């Protein structure tokens, strides 16, 4: 679907502000988890920031929908955006707002043509590690049988889970924690596949460039050989000398 010019301009102008808001969301999400003894005012302020960021992304979706020429097709092709906008309204849990914001940031990053695949993958890895660690710590820290009690334990668990190593020294015991573990495992496998495919595509592109250059050089040599033969024929014709087999005769 070809995007209208107004929609493209809107996406370019709002890309950086939305990423700045996403960073604000990251800080607001992390503060109450890293500092569980934070005051009620701080927690309320962080909660307000989270909702403001989600509201900004929701507004961005509504504006892009209004600027789209074919709105039905826009909704079908951006269904993840719609799910991310509606998700926090179904049940106002902090984890749902986390998932919604990650989805929206990811979709907006894909739309940005200047964001390269490598940068996107690296950002995705850092974001998943950070948010995965914070999310599992928030649900496992107060669990009676939980063994993820500190941020260090949570980060270590996220690393071993995303890389599918799974040492087993730290593991979630709650239902939500296990859902997070499944999400991190699948995300780690998907990102590894993207990195592998990107490296393979780079090698294939290099081989194709070498092949094209070799064919170009071969064609240049063939053309040069034909030109030399033509010049020899002209010289022979001007001098009256036989050319090729005639000289042997």
C-alpha cells in the first residue's frame, strides 16, 4: 500500500518525539521496580507517564488512520498497532501497557526507512533484555517460591533465557513469569534468525557483486578484443596486406 504524502510527513515528524516518549516510558516503568520503596507520589507520577506515553502512541495511530486513503486496508495492514492501542484498555495492567508500548515502538521503527536492520535488531535485544528483566522481577520478587529477587538475578535470567541456554539457576515460578519466559525465548530465537539471515544476505550480496564485476570485466575484454581485430582489419585493408588465413596462402 502506497502511503499518502501527508501520512509520510506525519511519520517523519513524529518519529523522534515518539522515541523520546518511549524512553520516558522506560524510565517510568523501571523506577517503581528498581526502587520498590519509592514514595506514593513517585509511583503515581510514573504511572501517569506510562499512560501519557500510551496515549501519545494511540493518538499517533488515530492520526495515521485519518490520513490514510484506504482506512480499511490500513487497519488490516497495521493490526498489531491496533492491538497495542486496544490492549491496555481491556485490562489496565502495567504489563499490558509494557507489551503495548513495545509493539508500537517496534512498528514505528519498521516504518522508518533510515533505521537499518542491524540497528533495529540491536535495539530490540537491548529493549527485550531490559524490559524482560524488569517485568520478571516485578512479578517474581514477591513470589513465596521465587528465586529472582534482585535486578542482577533478573538480568542474568533474561540473558540465559533469550540465548536459550537455560542454566536453571534462576527460573520463574509464577504463571505470568513463565509467560514472560516463553516470550523471551521466542524473541531470542526470532532475533537470532534475523541476524543469521542478515549475515547470509550480506555474503550473498558480496558474491553477487563480485560475479557482476567479473562479468563486466569479461565483457570489457571481449569488446576490446573485437575492437583490436577491427583495427587490424582496417590497417591491413589500407596497406593491402592479407588478413588472417589469406596471409598464410
